[in-house]
């Protein structure tokens, strides 16, 4: 089972369960996560969605053994749209690595709690890939345009302290307490009026993310246009000029 689901006291916990692969995403796991999120959005008993990962990492991005496909990108874009537009608050608990699609998944959440030992990176550009999951729209709104450019263009690793200072995450917790802290935050949210939370999220997104569906479509189009241009292809293209 690559996704563990558990619901209690209004909180639906969705746990990526591929610890041997640092919870790297396959198309099947992405589909399962999307289905679970769709079901949560339509379930009034779910007041908060909590995303986390099993083992020593939150998510190491796309599994390198997963063949590239338009279906994978389409699923990531649909997942981003579902989480961002969900009426429920979405909390993310990050331990270890949040890389590539894993970090993009965290960006789809409303509030992220990270372990002090967590590390974040968007290394797609270093292997000739293009970011998806709404990163172009979400990242600069959290960390500012210049830092967003640096993260996406350089692919460097960011420590948890800088992630908090920049606004990439809401709060830090000791490495062994991150899930406990995130669960407490989720329970606090679950105790509030869901209508108020939904309207707060909707209005904030209306002001800040008015064009989010179009941003997702533009990302997917660029990814499709550039797909297949890995490092070797780019070097060959340079040599042919």
C-alpha cells in the first residue's frame, strides 16, 4: 500500500508510504493521492487534510524509475488544483527531504511544519526538466521573486531555518516531533468553524491566485514542449550550433 489514509476527529491524514524510495512519487501513487484528495473535498466530515510521509523523508520527488509521461504531469497538476482549491485547510508535515515534486506538493498545502533537519530543493533545472505543481505561481508569493528565481534556476538545497525565515514553511519542530506538531495544528484548525476557514482560504486565494488554473496549464504546456531535453540532449544541441 503506497498511501496510508486515516481519519479521526475531522482530520484526514494522508501518508506517502514508500519509505525505501524516500516516498518518491510514481504515477500510481500520484493517482492514489489525487483520488483520496477528491474524496476528502467532497466529504463534510473531513475538516482538515494532513499530508505527511513515512520514514526519513517527506518526498524525494518523482521516482527516477518512473518513465516520463504526460499522464504523470497531468496528475500532478490536477493534484495541485485539488489541494489549492479544497475548502479544507491543508497541513503538511515535512521530515528529511522535500525535493522536486515533493516540495511542489508541500507548496500546495496551506501551512507546512518542517523538522529542523529538513532540507528543500527544486533541482529540476539541473537535469533539464521544468517545474510543475503550480510552483511558478506559488513559490514567489511565499518567498519573493528573487528567491524563487534562485531556487528554480540554481537548484540549490535550502535548510529548514532558511525555509522558515523566507516564509517557505509556517513553523519548525524538533526532528522527532514534527508529525506531533503538525497533528496539533490540524486539530486546532479542525476545531474552528469550517465555513469561516473555507471562506478565508477562498478569499485569500481569490486575491493572490486568481489565475491559478491558467498557471497550471502554462506549466504543463512548457513541460510538454521541453520534455525530453535532458542534459545529454542539451549538450548535443550546443555542439550542433
